[in-house]
């Protein structure tokens, strides 16, 4: 596994957490929820791309 993938996911998590706290403190709870959901979607897209790469590698390895 690539270490930069872990750092990328951690950076997204930190940014989303900071934005969530700022928006919650300013009384914009709906926007804070949307930022959290957007961060989750971004992380899921990154993970799905890595899983697709894993399946391609396995397919090439076994010659399917």
C-alpha cells in the first residue's frame, strides 16, 4: 500500500474536520453536514479508484 494514499485520506479528514467545526460554531449546521458528506464522497472515490487498480493488477497477474 502506498503511504501517500494514507496521507491524502488523513489530509482530507483534517480539512473536513476543521471546516465542520468552523461551520458548526458559526451556526451553519446544514452546511457542516454537507461538507462532511462531501469529504466522505471524496474519500470513497479515492478508495474505489485504488480498489479498481488492485483488481486490474490481479487480473493482469493471473492473465484473465
